[in-house]
């Protein structure tokens, strides 16, 4: 049972780390700073790999052991699971906020590109066709 408690505590540690990484980047994203996006995703991926590993370890321990535990151990496990659930819910909310920031930035870029296209078209309509033909004939 001690191994299960240790693994649950480690998992919660990595969930807390994941939450913290998200919090830091959300501040940047809301300011429109996306310079660290690639590192952000790589860091998240590494943490998720560790969590996946811990889940696998938990599964193996549960299969191999007859779980006999004290009331105190059960309370600790239940508390760890409640903490895990809280982190998971917070992380899901953060992910929605991150997606919203990225979608907003993407929409802004699309609007800028549309404005550039309109301006380019407007500038192109001011070109003198006779001047361009005369240059073509001289060449």
C-alpha cells in the first residue's frame, strides 16, 4: 500500500507541475506573447509521459498486490485521489483558456492578412496601365 501512496503522491506532484507550467504560459498568451509555444508543448508532453508512466506503475502494483490497508492509508489514498481530481479539473479549465487565447491570436492574424490583401489590391488598382505598357515596349 505504501507503494500506491507514493505513486499517487508523485502523480499529484506532476499534475501540480503541469498546472504551474500552464499558469505561466497563460499569462504570456493573454499578453499575445507566443514565443515559447514550442517549448511549452514539449514540456507538457514530457510531464504527460511521466504521468502515463506513473499510471502504468499504479496499474501493475494494483494487479500484483492484495491491497490490505489501514484506515489511515485509505484516507491518504482518498485524499490523493481528490487532489488529483481537483488538478485535472483545473487543468481542463486552463486548456480551454489556452485554446481560447490561441484561437483569438489566430483570428487576429487572419484579419491582418485580409487587411493586407485588401490594401495590396487597392494599391494595385492605382497603377497606370499606359505607363506599364510603355515600359514593356521599351524593354
